[in-house]
């Protein structure tokens, strides 16, 4: 129990101490006009109060991520707490803040355009494709999951639910951001926080003993902690999907000082939710063996919520496994529309233009709904962390060019480079090679990436390109 309490306090402290440090390193200017003020269009560039922006950003980046990922990560035992806490503060929240503030400084640009600015034209073109593919995968994941659950609850055919969700997605994707997202999302975001607080309170008041920190691997199948835990728990620690979402609120906040609250703060909030669900999952079933035997993440969430919170818990569980992923799915498609519009310089003011981009996107998404869900999810997980790594390197280059403390980005970027390289080499959906090959190659790749960054930085200093 003490480990859990300390972990929560560390996350909160991380916001006030390290978050302030990151903000100082970045260097905000409260006199700068924001994209919402410079490009007001009543569709995507709309001023929104920071409290609503925080809840929208939180729900956009969260969805099922900090719940399902944390439940799956709990199979490794209390060591998952370490990754959630330190990953969230030093990697995830820093990543989200840099992605959001760089978008703010570049007129609300999407992550692919930002990457192109700091990593080159080739990287930009790759990221344009990579980010749109990732966003479509996210949208599909968050169509199939809720549709299957609604089918099991109501008995109505899954494809009917797929159709209903897709129609909602299309509407939410093309309507102005303040019409649906701006009004509904703050409510769902608050509900997700209330759900987490309720579960946490029930664990305490009902006498559950959350296990204390241990570096032992408790995974029932003996799956290695590294790199698998670092890929499994993404949204509660670091997630590239967030970099695709941050530009949405970067186009809406009113002042640069709100960036830490909206971007860094929402990631810390997500880390706390992940921490709560990891603790609940490894505690409620009497250990990781019981958790593994309980069933999939949706089943686990339903059992825990109903048992700890009764009927209210059942309603919140339904919200968690149905409504929240749907709200992440529609913003995924919306972000894909914005990414394509940015890449083609296709103005999105006229609703006709929004439909021109959205309809082909949804056609691809509908086709993918008929592919095995587990296959899509496995590739999404690695792609997600790869995008986060690239975004961190872009942030590192920006800080370096402006003669700022680049280490806040280069250290997590180097670590994540090792993680994603090792994973794709040894994972079944990757090259499926032995760990004796994957571990050294992951380390070597990370060292090479860091060395290349340092060499380019020194060259820029010599040529006077560093501010």
C-alpha cells in the first residue's frame, strides 16, 4: 500500500516540480498569439477555456489506454509501478508537452509537419504516412472493441453497432471542434477521473492490500519485463498517439502558459489512472495468476467495477469500455483528417472539403474492421511507441537548435529507441529472433541514434546554426 501512495505522490510532485522545469526549459512567452487567435475559423481553430481543454485532451489521449494497458501490464507485478511513475514523468508528460507546445509554436501543425521541420523532408514524408496509418488503426481498434461489447450486452449484431459508431465518427470528424467534442468530452473526461478515484477509494476502504514494490517478474508466462512491459503500458507512461492528439488542443488554448496544465497535466492525470488500475488488477484477483485467469481486460474492468462500486460501478464500467474508446476513435479520425489537410494544404473551412478527406479515410477504416482484431492491436502497440520515439527526437532537435537543455528529450528518446528496436527484433509479430540478438542490437541502435544527434549538434554549433 505504501508503494502505491508514494507512487501517486511522485506523479503529483512530478507535475509541479519537473513539469515546471520542462516549461522553463522550453521557455513560454505569454505575449505570443496562439493559433486559435491567429487563425480563428470556427471549425478547428476555436478558443476553449483551459479547464475544458484539459478534460478534452485527457479524454483524447486516454480512452481505454490507461485502463487496458495498465491491466495488461499488471501481469508483471509491482514493477509496473516504476514504469508508470518514471515513464510518465520523464518520458510521457515531457513528450506530450513538447508535442503540444511545438504544435502551438508552429500554428497548430500536426506531428508529421513538426517532425519534418526538425528531422528533415524524408522524415516528414514517412511520418505523414506513418501517423495517418496509426490513427486509422486506432480508430478501427476503437470501433471493433466497443461494437463487440455492445453486441454481447444487447444481442444486436456487431456489424450494426459498427455502422452506428462509424456514422457517429463521421459526424464528430467533420463538425466544428466546439460542437460535439467541446461539449461532450469534458463530461466523459471527468467521468473517467471519477471512475478512477472511486476504484482507488474502494480499494482503501474495503481493506485490499496493494502489493509493495518488488523487482521480481511475476508474469505467469515468464514474459520478460524488458522490452515487453514498456510496450504494453503505453498510454499510462508514454504514447505516440498523444503526439497526434496534442495539435487538436494546440489550436484551441488561449495562452502559452496553459500548455503545462493541458499537455503535461493531462498526461500526469492519465498516469495516475493507470496506476490505480494496475494496483486494482494485481490486488483484486489475489495476484497475477488470478488476474491472468480472470479473462481479457474488458472482463477484468467489468468485474472490478461491479464488485467494488456496485451498480454505479457497472455504469462506469460501461462508460469505460464503450464510451471512452469511442471518444478516442473519433478524435483519431479527426486527427487523420487534419494531418492529410496539413500535408496537402487543403483548407478545412468548407464542410465539403472536410468530407472529401473524411470519406476515403472511413472507407479504409471500415475495410480494416474485418481484419483480425488481435493482429491490428499488436502492430498498433509497436507503431505507437515508435511514433513517440520519433516525436521525442524531434523535440530534442528543437531544443538543441534553440540552445536549450536537450537532455530532457534526448535521454527518454535514447531509451525508447532501445525499447522499440529490441521489441521488433524479438517479438513474434516482428523478426522473432532471440533475446541474445535483440538486446545488443537495441542498445547499439540507441547509441548510434544518440551519437548521430550529438554529431549533428556539434556541426550546427560550428556552423553557427544554434541560437
